[in-house]
C-alpha cells in the first residue's frame, strides 16, 4: 500500500491536486494507494498528552494505523511554508512517533515532492523532511521532485496539464513502485 501524504491542512490547497494525480497514476499501475490529508488530522492533536503512547488521541491513532502503519511506501507532497514543511505535518509526525515507532517509517521507502508557487519547488522543505524521515528509518528515493510555478502548470479549471510535469511524476511513481 502506498500512502500519499498531502502535507498541508489548508483548505483548497494545490498539493491535493498533485496528490490526486499521483493516486491515479499509481492505480493505473495496478498498485493500491490512498491519500492522507493533513486537514483530516483532528485539532485535538495539540494537547499535553500528545507525547503519551498510553493516552494517544484515538483519532490520531486511527489515522496512524490506516495511513502510516499499514503502508509500505509513501509519497509526501509538501508545499513550501517559510522555507520548510508545514507545522501540521511535523506535528503529526511527532505525535505518531510515540506509538509503534518502528512500524511507522522504518525500512519503508518515501518519495518527496515539493510544490511551490515560486521557483524553488520547496527544496529546503524537502531537505528538512528528508532529515526527519531518515532519522525515523525511512529509505528516501534519491530523485526528489521540486515542482515550481505550479499555477503555470494548470489549465483554466486548475487541472495539471503540463506534459513535462506529468511525465516526471510518472517516472517518480515508477521508481517508487520498483523500490
């Protein structure tokens, strides 16, 4: 199972469009996939017991079990926020790290995709996320994918229609499946 993580909880985010396209590509390759949206992470994650494995929020534990523990590969689609990843993504990773630590990311392959309206494609954020996931034992695909100027890659309805971007996204999916 491949979990595609949308790294922001912002409503109407652009990352979701890329995640959906990745989902379709993976399913066309006859692989199982699912999307974890940070907007589904409950606000109750922010509490004084988030680091207690015995009292972990049941909604957070359910997300962890379904999308993280049961997956063997990941695609992280992460927008650039202040030169890094979003706080909600880091908070979610921190919150799940106290329960079933080794079953989360250890020896599981992750592909990193940065999306940005600017020109750097969240390179710094992918570096930060790479360090976090490697610390937790994930094997990171070497061909991270920075996607820049995302508005220029879409048609008037907001669909991603840039053939070069779609081609490189397909190559990333193929690499992940082969890993």
